[in-house]
C-alpha cells in the first residue's frame, strides 16, 4: 500500500527488505533533489512491533546510502519522532510503523519539516498528497543504484535515546502554560493505561508519574511489540481495559495504539467513551484555559469528525474549519489558520504547542488537566455534552470509476442543504444537527457512508436514504 501514509505492507510478503530499502532510499533522494538538501538530517523511530529489526536495518541502509545523516531514536512513538525532528531542527523524519494494523504488518511513514522553520519550533508533519505522491513515484521509478551515493557521500548514524524524555517534558511544559499541570498533580489521580505492548508504554508511564498519579495500572506495558489483542483502540478490542477500570474505579482509562498517535478513553465505571470524544475533551481543556482569547481562534478537523467539536467551539467563541480526511490535510489547515488545536475523530489530537503530529500523550495530559479543573468525574463531563449517534456503512460500487457519479448523485439529491465537495460530499442539515459524509475508498470499489444525528434511528434513516440515492 502506497500513499499519503507512506509505504505499508505485510512483512516478508509485500513488504520485503528490498522494498523498505528502496523506499527509504527514494525518500533520501527526494530530500536531496526536490528539497535541495545536500546532506539531509533525518530522525528515525520505530514502533517496536515484533519483526521490526529487519525493516529498521533496511531503512537505515536506504537513508544512509542516499546520503542522510540519521538520528536514530530506537523504539519511540510517532509523535515523539515529530517532537524530536523539531527539537533537533532536523530536515525530516521517518517512522517505521503500521499504526493499528495487525501484527504481521509494518511500514515506513515520512515526516517533513519546512526549510524556513525556526530552530526548535513545531513544524514537522506528515507530507501533503503532492509530496507523498512524488516520493511514491520516485520509489516506483527508481532502482536502489539510482539513489545510492558513492562511498564518500554515505550518511552517518547517531543514536539518541532521549526522545521519550524530551517529549514528556514538553507535554508538561505546555500543560503548565495553560494552568493545568499543577491542578492535575494536586489531585493525585489513579489511572489505568493499555499500551498494547507498543512504543507508547514508556512515555505513558513517565507522563502519568510526572503528573502525580497516586497509582498507575499499566496493562500490556512492555514494549515487546507482541500485541495482546487487536491493536486498534476500539470498543470491541478494549474489554480488558474496561474490566480493569470497573474494578479499580480510577479517574480515567487510556488506550494507545502501537505507535501511540491515537487515544481512546474509558470512564471510571468501565464505559468506553470512545475515540470521538478524545479530541472534544482535549479541545475543552485548551479552549477553556484561554478565556476571551479563544474567541475567533480556529479548530481544524476533518469532514468525518463528530459535530460535538462544533458545539464545543461555539461554547468558547472559536470557529471550526473542516478539511478532507487525512492528517496532512488537517495540519495544512491548522498552519494556514493558526489553529489552537485540531485532529481527527479517530482519537488523534494535534496540539501544535507540542507537535503537528497526532499525540496520545497530549491527549492524556489534557484529559487529566480538564478533570482537575472541572472537579467532575469524566462520565459527568461527557454527559453534559450534546449527544449524537454516528453510524457508518459501506456501499458496493461496480468499479472505482463509478465513485464520482455516486458523489454527484448525493450532492444533487440534497442540494437544498449545506453541501461541501472537498472530499467526496458532506451534507449538513444545520437545523436538524445532522450530517452525512460520502466518500470513495482509496483501496476498494466502495463508498464509505457516515451519518451523525441526535439519535441512532435518525442516523440510520439518513444512511438508508443515501444508499437509495446512490443505487438509483
């Protein structure tokens, strides 16, 4: 799989040592040629999943043979790679991860940093679609020998094991700036965290300790890379965390994915709050700390994110800007509009004070900070938010070529509502507090349909109606 998320595949099958070396080499070549950097400095991290040593060796070979000086973080979170790319003022970053994909998968994900970014300032982020496509095209077109350099231009490797500690320190500094670090420490919360034996385990433990948690129960906290359950942090995969929360009565339960860029939350009674609420809770924490300074500030999210964020932004006088689906699209809008916070409804919080990469540690810290400031249990904070129900479906298409006509049908059928065509089509019925998003899959001949409304019944009715329009 090649695209905006880099190169991803099944290790030993579609993702071989040769493919990983070629992709890393293509990235090195792109940095040299397109960015005109004679000797690029690249931060490298891996999520630690079992079998990553081979991909790690291949990536090092490709980057250094292409003339890159590599700063190797070892096993580290995806957001830590973003933090350290900025902290070291490196030219770029690369993370070896397949995110929430199953055990046998791995991949190479790129980060880019603007040439004019101030030293140490937050800037590193996922590449936009045009950049990602250029790297992929170079990978497909070039053979290793075309990107490899002579012996006297081969890059170097230096090891920097401080990534996690730097990341945690910066989260604490940012939380202190908005007045939430002290109150969180004073409460001595009890917390449970499921790190799925991934790269987020050391950082989660260190952060919670520094936030003064009186007791931390860490499930699957050894970064062995052997996942104890399906690693995506969804309700059906977190029954163990939910049971632990119900037994321990902790303030909050946190679930990371293997590279720790997403976070799901469980309340004190073991109820799965879910990924959609993660960004909402983080936004309340940040916007609520700003007072009148929040008025007019931008919050950027994608078109498939719950309208809860609109309600929260309105409460503080902020504005919501929606983008096409994809982290890079959200980040581009955040930079354009100087957003105070942003992210996606999959549990991905982007707090630019820290990094322009989705970050589970920021989300944890902001959640505990909010609990301390509001002096309310998590369940009550959630209950006070306007309630919505999201429903998701797929509709088969004869071929991917029929996706565009399907989108056009939906846009025409609901033209009396608010229509957004930047990624498929999103229809908003503002008076009903409901919306529909229809977009083509990037990998299959299907349409993805998402609807949200105040009730599940209304969401299902919207999806039924949209499916009839597409079939008609």
